[in-house]
C-alpha cells in the first residue's frame, strides 16, 4: 500500500495497519505538517472497518524525539493567538489518536521525548525496547507538557506525573513500565516479535467487543460502581444480543474458533 503522506509510512497487512513516523533525519520529530497528517490519518482509519489494530512506530534510530527544532524556531515569532491555534491542532490530533475505535499498539525504540512520550500515552498497549528513553522534557525548555497532560496523567497517575513532569528528567523503559506508560519491555532484537505477539492477542478478541470496551474505559474511570451500573449493564446486554456476541457465545459452547479469530496455524 502506497502511503498518501509525506511524513508517514502506511502499510496494511490484512486487518493490521502499520503506521510509521518517517522523518528519520530529525528522529521523527513533530512539526505542523506531521500533526496535520496524523489527524487526517486518524480520521480515515476510524472510518475504515477493515482495520482491527494499528501498530505505531518510528523510522530510523528513534521513535519520536519531540518537537522539530525548525518548528520551535518558528514558534518564537508566533503571537499568543497563533500559538493557541497551533496547540489546538496538536490537542485535536492527540484526541483523535486516543479515541481511535481500534487498539493502537506503540512500537517504541530509542528516544520518545516530549510529544513522543505523549504518543506513548495515547497508545493502548506499549511495547518498548530496553534502549527506549522517555521524558516530559518541556520544562527544560521553558514551556510545559500541557497538551499531552490529560492523556499522560490518565496513563501514569498524578503522583508519577508530578515527579516526571515537574523535573523534566529523562527515564528509561524500566521506569516507564513501573509507572504504567509502557506495558512490555524487551531487548531491541526482540521488539518486532513482541509487537507481533501483542497483535495476535488483539486479533483473537472480538472487534466490536474491543471497540466497546475501549470506549467504556474512560467513561467508568474514576467513577463509583453505583454511578455507572446502568451504563455497564446496558453495555454488556447490548453486546450479548449482538451478532458478534451471539457468535462468540456459540463458538465457546461448540468448542470452536469464532469467526473473527485468525487461524491459529
């Protein structure tokens, strides 16, 4: 599949979309063009029922090193209103990635700093190589990790956010796993195999059930059970009577593989 983008590589393998940030000469740093392209890609993918899982990675020696230096130089000349438009576009992009109806798997190696750490925060599952390096480094530049903060705090919690966002310190994959930003850490030589295993696990689940579960999580997060009892009861009831739910229960009772699951061979 030929990528329609300048800074993104897109490759489809059956129901799996591989999305790669492709600015290796600047360690896949963000600029305004990357933000536009990621937003457009997210909108297209959200509307494509053939996609069941997305793997997000970076070309070259890093995942994403944050903001592009040339873009940052232009920001110095922006008015507050221009900065507001710029930041709003980035916030919209992160929101679109965060709310994709399919699982987003982060394949992270090398630097994942600033906005790169933000990308990790919006991934549903993050597999990182043991050489990966993260950091909310914005405060070291006199700014702050504002746009990514809702996603990062939801992922790592208030306590870790206070430490890591206020110090701006860089931290490795082991610490990232400790605070919940990363889920699996493997040697760099095993990264692709670990990502592939994660993808297989996702494809074994029901697409509609996964989408419903992903949409339900932010609605119940932080709520008391009694506050969401009606919501959760309706969610499971609707899924049980859906064609997918009926197929899943029938497959279980008949001891066979459900229609959505790939052949184990």
